[in-house]
């Protein structure tokens, strides 16, 4: 699956503030998920819907070491 890396500012704000809706890390900000967990999804498959799209985008961001670009967006509304 190919990821659209041309996210608009509102999408980046949504990603920075999205929380994991299920599992061991339920309630945690997606950007605070451990990298091995995000990598696991990349190998096993992303959930359907917005959570899957956000996790996929997060994988690309983490893979390229760009998480620090999202941190200033935490707490903002898009």
C-alpha cells in the first residue's frame, strides 16, 4: 500500500492528537507509541478506517525520524 505523504496541515494536527483506540496502548497518543509497535502494524496490516491511515502515515514519519515535527502540534485543533 502506498502512503500519501502530502498531508495537509489539518491532517498533521489530527495525527499529532490522535489516540490509540484499542489494545495495550489504548488512550495513548499515536505519536507516543513505541516504534516497534508501529513497525509491527506495517508488517501485519493496518486496521481499517482512519486509525489505519493515521498509523500508516505515522510509520512513514517514524521511519524517516520526523516525529519531532509533530510534537509542536499536540494540543492544537485542526
